[in-house]
C-alpha cells in the first residue's frame, strides 16, 4: 500500500510541505497541533492496515481504520466531557 498523504502533490509541493506552508501563515498553534495529531493517527492507521492485511492492504483499509480510531476518540472525549459536568 503506498503512503498516501506525503506523496500527494499540490503544484510543486508535496502535501506535507504544502500544509506546513499554510500552517506557518494561516493556522493558529492549536490547529497545527490538531493537524499533527491527525497526521500521526493516519500514519498509525496505515501501519495497522499493513500489519493486518499485509500485501492486500489498500488506502481504503487505512482510511476505514483512521475513521474508526478518530470516531472512538471523539466518543470518548464527549463521554469525558459529559462525566465532568
């Protein structure tokens, strides 16, 4: 399975370089931190897809794992917020 987002080009910049350039000028620090954490989660999802599906792994597998992980994080964050009110 190819690595997705670092290889997607926007003009003459790769995706990570493009986001860095945007982030340096337009995004507040907390948004850049959230982007970095989501990027780490996608890397994790790609690794899990490769480990589970081996050579049969596809970008769709990684995207599904990413969505499941991020949904679980959001659900847990809502539960934590509700429990503390």
